[in-house]
C-alpha cells in the first residue's frame, strides 16, 4: 500500500470527535500525527498500513498514556535527619 492510502489529518480529527471532547484538540492532534508518522515509517519499510479505526485506536492509547499522572508519592525524611544531627554536632 502507498502513502496515499492514509487518511488526512483533518478527516481523522473529524472522526475522532470523542477524543477531542475528552482530551482536547491539541493533544488529540499530536497523537494522530504521531500515529501517522509511525504508520508512514512502517509503509516505507515494507510493512502494512493501518486502517482508520486502527489509527484512531492507537491515538486514543497515546492520549491515555500521555495523560496518566507521572508523579509518585515519596517520604522525604532528610530534613528530620539533618536537623536533629546538625543541632548536636560540633561545627
């Protein structure tokens, strides 16, 4: 399959109205462009193209992945250790 068989970004944006309403237009657009770039690379390497539904599903996975929280809770006990030891240590 050639690169001409890939759907246009505008066509994909219109088909992904649900993604746009949940994640916003900029994030959805970035996900669609990422998937299209990967698909172009696959086609140029001799692989198969993705259908429009597959492209939208992969874009949704990217949106979900990109919106996951990345901060993890930690316990910062350095202040307790430094404060109690520095008060008693001879300088």
